[in-house]
C-alpha cells in the first residue's frame, strides 16, 4: 500500500464516539477528533498547498526531514504534521475500556525493560502526569526492540528514524479538560484501561521485524 500524501484526509475514529465511555465521554472525543485533530489536518494541507515540491512526501518523510524543508514551512509542518501524526496514533491506539492486557513479545519486553508491568505503569503515569504544559508521553521501541518512555512537547514527535511508537497519551488539556478539568492524573489512570494491547503488540512485532 502506498503511503498517504497531500492532501491529507481526516481519518474517522476506529470506534463510535461513545465507545470509550466512561473514561472519555462522547463530547470530549467529538471535540478532540472533529475539531482539534481536523484543524491540524486542515492546517497541514493549507501549508503544503504553497509547496508543490513537498506534496509527494509522506507524513513521516516530512517529519523526519524538517531541517531540509523550506525555512518558512518548517514550523507549520512540525506543528501541524506532528499534530496529525500524533492524533492518528493516539485515537488508533485506544479501544473500549474492557479487559485486555499486554501479551506476547511486548509483555515480555515490558518485564525485561521495566522490571514488571506495574513498574512500567508507574513510570508511564509519571511521564504523562509530569509533562509540563502541553505534550505527549510515549512508549517507544528502539532499533533493537528495547522499550523506552519519552515525553515530547507541543506536537513534536520522537526521533522516528530510531524509534517505532507503540502508543502515546495526549496530555494537552484539550484531551481531558471538558470531562476531568484539572485532574490530569485521573484521566491518565483511565487511559491505561483504554490501551489497545492487541494493536500495540502488533506494532512491537513490526518494530522487532524491522531490524532483521
Ligand atoms: Mn490532542
């Protein structure tokens, strides 16, 4: 399958707007997807409309070659291209809040790299709760399949030439404020129950396969 290029389209949620209740209600998810995420898609397309030479590049190509892009395009593509990439992964990485746990190679790697699921969860929560201002907390796999937790600010992405994202949590206030107001830790606690471990496990297996 060819990778998507300009004009980028708003991808529908892979579930109904109320599928993540009670952790994320339909109102929160509707504003987040239909307004915030859509705005990043629109703004990315508006930027690229002025640069025909960039219109054949995939989102990952754009985000991994920011410094080689025309100077005036770098910041809007970093912010809006990152906004598109991050939100698509975020929405795609969740599912209704019922019983799934890490399995297979990913479950083993979590224990190997963090000591236990519980220790991983504490570190992941700490990264999400302590992120100052707007940004994201990520679980990433490096080229050797080693897992690591990172924070990024604004709509920045990790180094995608080194890391394969497994999943991420949005800690911009717009992700939770309608429902949780200032209670970010409660939102993050709920988010753990939304993780789509099946998809996460597949991403991890792809990350391992890449090095071979
Ligand atoms: Mn967001």
